[in-house]
C-alpha cells in the first residue's frame, strides 16, 4: 500500500463473456487510474505527467 492505506484486493473472473469483458475493462482502467491519482496527490511528478498524458483530471492538483 501507500502510506497507511489498507487494500482489500481485487478479484476478477475472465470467462470470455461480453459482460466479463466490460467489467474487466472497467477494473483495468479504474484501478490503475486511482493509483495514478493517489500518487499525483502525494506529489510524485511522474504520476502528474502520466495523468496529463492520459487525460486524467485530478481535481486536487489541477487548477481550473
């Protein structure tokens, strides 16, 4: 984890169905995206660069 964060873990089932594909896409986009946001908020410039490059808006670091 990062700092004092607690993680519950993530389990996904990839069974070849369209529903599973939709769910996997969400998880494999959202989970890493959340990590980028957390690292950017912690001040890591590399994470801020990745967020800018990938179009991830981070409200706590992006001025409006």
